[in-house]
C-alpha cells in the first residue's frame, strides 16, 4: 500500500502523460471528474481510489452489464460512454485545486467537448462546472445551458470523501441520466 507522498511521486513522474482520456467522437455520455486522483494517475486508470464508488454506481444505475474494475476502464467505450477530467493535474483531493486553476482550464476543456461532441457531458460534482461557467446556483441533474454544445448534467461526485450521498442516492441520480439519455435517443 502506498502513502500519498509515494503516490505523488508516481503521479509527478507520469505528469507528462497525466491520466489519458477515454474518449471518442459521438459518445452518448462523457463523464467528467474534476481532476484525477494521485492513485489514478499512478496506475493509469480512472477512479482507482480505494473509496471511490464510481464503478459500483455506474453498474447499479444500469450503464454497464457488470461492475468494472478500474483496470478495465477502456471497455466503457463499448457502451458508448467515456471518461475525462476538467483539470489534468492530479491531487489527493479536488479541493486542492484553486478556482483560478479550474477557470484557466475552461477554454481548452470546452474545445475538447466541442471536438468530441458527446451528446451529454456529465460533471461529477458541481465544482468544475460552477468555476468554468461562473454559475454558483447549480442544481443536480439536467442543466438549462449546454457546455461545448453538449447537453449538460451534474451528478454527485462518487468519491468516498463525499459522504453527503449514500450509495443508493448516487445510483438514483446516475440512473436518472441513463434513462434520459436512452429515452431522448441521445
């Protein structure tokens, strides 16, 4: 088991490559974390934190037939879904990012969304979208404004550090997006 300082060393060693996006043009849903965790960058796999509930929630909400392990993250493309982060710099906690750092990433991130043109971009937590859009009164779920041309959705962050949402509450929120994406044909 690695501590945060050794994970940071691994993350810094790989910072030139960061955590690669799992993305291709025309996805149904592109899930967007705020930034990668240290462990995720060290292993090269999204949501590879011990307490992260992303893979369990995704499966229980009906996005995947089985619960993926982080090392199988690329298989998500087979379902029409992808993964990215708003900011590429790895941290132990997203609150280590400054507002300015997230705002500085906004233009490049919006270009990425326009280029890949997912039908939905699902922000995991309100932090990144709030900083990038300047809107502080975001609600959970569907947003009135598009981001980079994609329909925008805000989901609770599945991090184990987010104790505001139970596993059942996360599953319910994610399932709502899945149903809307399927019903709308988008």
